[in-house]
C-alpha cells in the first residue's frame, strides 16, 4: 500500500512518478482502480481514477476532458497508457507517471476537487539483488523494494552518473515539478539543487517512488539494488517544504513564483547557477538537464540546451546568462534571485526585453521582481529575461537619507525605475509613499522584507508620474520613517 496525501498547495491534485514494488502482480485495473468498483463507503479513500478516452474493454474511467492520467516512459518520451487491463508490473522496476486526484469519487474529475487516497496491489515482494537496465540517456527507474533505499549506496555501472538523480515533487507549482538532486557540494548527501529548498527529498528513495538517472555516454547502463541498500528512513510525506539548506559555493538561485491577487506566492519552478574556476562555460556533466514541467518550466538556455543547474567559470564583467520560460500563462508572476557572489568590481542586471527594464540584482542577498504576462504575445516569449554582468558603478547613498542601510540608485533616474536596496534591515512590513514637490502623495505601496539584505525594483511605483523632484518616504516595521530625495528625468517606457 502507498498513501497519497492531498498536499499540492494550489490544487491538491498532482502528477507523481510511481512504481509497484512487486512482481507477479495483477492488472492495473484490478489493483489501482479496485476492479472498477463503484464508489461507495467501503472504498472511500482507496484506489484512484485512471482516465482517458473510454473504449469498450480498455478499463479507463470517464472524464469530461478525455485526458489520460497514466503514462509510461519509453526511454525518450512519456506515452499514454490506453488500456489498464495489463499487468501492473511487467518488469522489475517498472515505473509510471500517474495523475492522482484522490480516490475513485467521480466528482474528482472536476478540477476544483481533490482528496487523499491509498493505492494497493498484490504480488510477490522483490528481494535479493535486483539489476535494472537503463536505456536511453535518461532512464526512469522504480524502487523495486517495499522499503526505502539509499541512492548513495545503489550500485551503478560505470556509465551511470553517480552524483545526480531527478524526482518529481507534487508539492511544487499547480500539479508538481521536477527536482534535481545532487551531492556535488556535499559528497554522499543528496540535496535539491533546483528548485532549491522546495522539497524534502533526500538520499532516500521511498517505496513506491520512481526516479530518473543519467547516462554519462550513450550505451549499455544499469543499476543494481542490494538488500544492504535498504534504509529505515521512512518519509511518507517526502514532499513537504524544506528549509535551512546552506551552500558554500558562489551561486545565483532563481525561483519563479505564481503571484496571487492577495500578494501571496506559490513556488512554480527554479534554477541555480554556480561559479568556480574548476567549471567550464561549455555544457558538460557538471550541468544538469532541465526536465520540462507540466506547467511553468523555468531554466537556463545555453548552446541550445535547457539546464536546471548551470555551472560556469568565475563571473566576468562581460558575461550573460539567458533564461528560458516555457508554458507560462497570462497572469502575474514573481522571480526571486538569491545570490552569494564575492567577485569584486562586477554588478548584475536582469534585462527584460518586453518592458525594456534593466533591474539591478543584489549579488549578496535577495532581489524580487514582479512581472506580468498579458494578452500581448510578446510578453510571453520564452527568452524574455537574461542576466547581464557589467563593471560595477558604486551606488549613490543620499546624504539626507535619514537612516543607515537604505540605498537608492541610480539617482537621477533615467528610465523611471526606483531601485531600493535594504542592508541588514529588520524583518517585517515596509510601506513606501512617493510625494511630489507640492507634498501630494502620488502613490503608495507595501512589501514584506524577510530581513537582512534585499533589492527591490519599484518601476510600477513610478508609472505615469511626471519628471521632477520627489520625496520617497520609507516606513519601517517599528513605525519609524526615513525620507529619500530622488529625481525622475524621463518617462516610463511603454
């Protein structure tokens, strides 16, 4: 049995990479669909709907959209399972991509509904050494044991890269997203690198869980599970949010969030770039491929490759990093950059080719940038964003700022963007009010600061106002305030 919580933060419903850790099983229909049993109190929170275009005898459940909810991997792509009267486990390590809405309640075909459930199957437990071939550059493997296993201990053929694997986390975005697991920074201890801090996945592959491994070069490859790979670390809620990870390398992490109308956010996807003299700017084994998500898929673009993790040489003032944002929809988003860079004399800017904005990125803290995809197709181009590095120009710290740790730059402004840098400021809610030279408040906005360093771009804050001298009043969490004088020279770009 395997319990599936109703845990996606947005919909409750999610895709999952799953397996049945048995052999000599019955059919998918008899196991996970309860033999097509009608929904009744006896099977509340058991089994699930497996949907698709219904043809007499194919076992699929009816759904208004006719969308398939079960897929298998053919070594290159996921293909639809169009008949569930087939053996659940046709080979050791057989894995599936399953969309779990909850149990077999027909109301769960409505996208507004979800629930928890338990899937069960009957067969023979797999014990002893289990060797699984890995076809293709990326192979999908199911944990063959009814026990967690430590990926660090699994025997891998020479052609399998031992420092990386991929899982699908149902707690990210609207129906889940891929997570890249690596131990390059912490040998023997696998941690999520992209998105960072979004998953509680660790070394331990849970019973019923499937994962991707990577080949070093095309050819024969396999992994072998042994009894001593089993672990007692049972984490039935492996998809809870994770926090507290640290990293000693220089990096820029980028997290893409869905920005809700009430100002709250939900993590959609993320990437990380790491920098060091031992890394190359070419695409190699140090770079992790990006697996495309069901919803928003945020990655780096380099040499026509999509990367979740990009490892590069030490930053130079002429470098550029290109992003690729696919499957975005008309709505509000936020991208967050968390950086730890010690290279001196270099500054970074996020370039938005749609709005023509150039937004400074704090290389020793956090920067959050809101953006919108609207009905204009140009707002949704996949290459809308890039980070460019330039020789640094010291920011202007205004003499009448009234408080330490607040920096505005550049001043005067040439493109209507107010860049506000907070240095070692307390956690809490801040309010900004902009006044013209007659003392009239032209606009007000609030934001929540997590504490420490952060950089904010306040372009929407100055939209539509005339050129001239303004006073920006900053209200701190303790209700104290500080005045900053600034000048706008040109109108906002349209």
